[in-house]
C-alpha cells in the first residue's frame, strides 16, 4: 500500500500561525501587568543588576589572578577565560536559583513560574555558550551558538511545534526539490555538528600521524591532507543526507559547475595537483633547504596550493606548487645533508703557492662547521693581473644553519692565518704618466 505524501503548510496557514504567535505574545505581555507577575519581573531586573555589579567588582580581581597562573595548561586556561567572559551570566544563574528555591518554599508555585522560566532559560543559555566553545571555527561557532539559543528558548516556552510549522511553511520549490527555512536551519545545525566531529577527529589523527617517526615528513603531510579531505567530504554528504536533501540532483549540478570552474581555475587546480605530486615523489619536504631563482631558504610547510619558504632574513615566501614542479629547484638537502662550498681568493706573486695552499686548508679546518672527514682542498685556478687565484673547497652537513655565515667564517679564518704568516692580499696597482713628461724613471 502506497504511503500518501504529507501535506506541506500553505501560505494561508503560515499567516494564521504567525497571527497566533503574535496574539500569544500580546497575551504574555498583558499578563506581566498582573501584580505577582510584575513583582517577578522586578525581581528579575534586580537580579540582572546585581549580577552585573558582582561581575564588574570581581572580574578585574579574577583577571589579575589568572595572570599569575603560569603553570596552567592551555586547555585549563581556556576554560578559565570562558568563565571570565560569562561571569555575569554565571552570577545571574546562581542568584536566580537561590531566589527561585526560596520563592518555591514560601509562596505558591504560580507566583514564581516566571522565575522558573528565567532560570531554565539562563541555565540553557549558559550550557550552550560553554559547550560551543569546543568549536574552533569562529563563524561556525557563532552560527551554532545562536541557533541553539533560539531553539532552547522556543522549546522552553513551548512554542516549538508552532515555530517548526511556521518555518517549514516558508519554502520555495526548485523542480522536485523543496527548500524551506526549517530545512536550512536543520542543515546548518547538522552540518555544524558534523564538521565539528570531523575537525576533532582530524586534529586527533593528525597529532598521532605527525608524531609517527616511521613515516617521512612528506608522507605525513600527504596522509593528513587526504584524511582531512575524506572526513570533511564525508561530513558534508552525510549531513545533507540527514536533512533529506536529494544528492542526485546535487551531483548533476555540481558536475555542471565543476566543468565551468575547471576552465576558470586552471591555475588553482594545477597547484593542487602539483602539491599532491610533490608529496608523492618526496622531492621536497618540510625542513629542506632549497633555492628557487633569487629565493633561498628552508621549507616551513607544504600547503595544498603553495609551499612556505622562510629565508634567513625572516621573510616568508609562498611559492605556488606549480613553480616547484616546472622550475629548476636546488634542494640542498634532498638525498643527504652534505654540501660542498667553494670560496675564491688571491695572493700576491711573491708568496709561495705551496705554503698558501697548506695555510688555506688549515684555516678551513679550524672552522667549527667544516667537516674534517671530508678534507678541504685548495687549488690554483689562474694567474691574474695582480694575484695568483685560488679556490678553496670544503664540506658541511648542516645547510639549514646557513651558507653565507659559514663562508664568512672561512674568509675570516683565511684573513687571520695569512696575516700571521705574512701572506699578503694583493690589490691592483697602476702606473700613471702625464703627457709631455720627458723624465725617465731610473
């Protein structure tokens, strides 16, 4: 037997529900003019003022006390900051609970029911405010918080059924798909919860993956990226299915949009694919020292679209992944960390080249970062106009510590050892004669 389709609220019914809610609101406002209700309203106003006064008086002292808690963990400090920000609401909950308990004992329940509703609302708002702090994404946290506040308020006031019917009546039909305000609100809440769960699982798994020393740094980054895409993609589609959205039409629509975006986002897609290739072939990884054009530095992180390279002067370059695939990249620490450096210098023709070579090798060995197991060498590379030219070659194994500084230290060691052994650094010398000068040099 086929199931009859459920009727959706019509526009006339939505207007009728709205008028009923407005009438209920007027009736509630009119009831506040009754003596005992007005008395409860005055009590609530007084409690709000008292809570603000206590918060204003205690908040600075609590803040100064928190500044002395240096040994606390980050998680504990965050909860302490949450208490500091919600101190007024916390004081209001405590005060209204005391007053409501007292009123229940000394008066009829009907003469404290407004206080009971205010107590339920304040406790619910406080729980929502504290619970949503677990959501790290600020825009998503704000959406979930305000949605939860509205929902608990409607539920406590016993207006949930009328509100749901009203929100569901505000809808549009897109072909066979019906979208209402109620469905959108459900989607936002469910997707928010799903994304929060995906983010929590992603952070937990990422921490364990990053601490796994059996995996290479590039493989860790690739695993984390694949895990994040999988979790957030699954959260998105599961959330839509939970709301009741037909994913068949969405698949057709997304395919058409994907074709259009593919032409306009070629560079973005190219960078994304290049990033995956870099992670798979392990050509570069976090911590490597690379040179690309005029940029020299070490890789700070590998992103989906770019690679972060930090130079020695503190500048951070965001290099697109495509440039690292198509350009010529020098990876100073790809297969191993051993790097050979060359420095050039010259001495005068009056100095014994055998002695100069020996002193240069000794000077290089005296520098801390120069490797002695790979013995430095010094060779004559030419006879210049004013000097005998040499090249000094030596090895290091820590390019991440810098290249310019080690060259400078070797040059300084050459300066010291040459001056100690009377080896001179030549400089160009020229003889100038004036036209018409008939004098001869004897």
